[in-house]
C-alpha cells in the first residue's frame, strides 16, 4: 500500500501543484498549440483533478475508468486541432511535475517508507502510461478530415 502521508500531502497541495504545472506549460514551446486551443482553466482543472484525487487515480480506478476518461480527452484535443505531440507532452509534464515536487519536498527520502514509495512510483507510471495510451486511442479515433469519429479497435488493457 502507498504511504498514506505522502498521498495525502500531494492531494492537500493539489492547487499549488496545478498552478505550478500551468506555469511550466505556459513556458513550454512544446505546448504552444495546446494553449491556443484549450482554455487555461480547463487545463488547470484537469491537473487539479489528478493531483487532488491521486489516491483514487492510483488505486480505485479501474483500467476501464482510465480508458473512458482519457479516450475522451484524446477525442476533445483532436477536435480542438491540438497536435498530439502537445497532448503527450502535457500528460508527461503532469507526471514529471509531480516527481519534481516529491524530490523538492524531500518526500522520497525516508527509508521506512521505501517499499511504499516504490509501489507509489510504479503505480504513478502505470496510471500515466495508461492515460497516454488511451488519449492516443481517442485522438486517433477522430476522423481528421471530416471531424467524424471512426470506429475504434477493441482495446487491450495496458499492463
């Protein structure tokens, strides 16, 4: 099980984490098209949702719930004409910013919680890898010329 104290601290600081991530995204040339197409408050809400419900994202969410949410994100971004590279960078930046926070705050250094921290990091990777995969599936399901949704292949679960 994850160190409860660590997850609670992340969730309690969700607002400042979302603000910091938005700063990182605003200053990133990799997200220029994303920022032009997607309202800033929508991006901030999405980041805040991940950070403030981290325990749910990592333990209670089924693969189906992650699929449902992130296929929708991919479809929305494709319809907003956001290049997929910007979508990928933003999801990756969300994970990296969380890692930076953990390191900056010294939250990964206590040996007593080593196993739980390792499990937490592994679960974070699985969650974000699944989010990227399903966002790509949703993005690719949108017909780029007509704006219509094409049929999706049956999805295999991400390990």
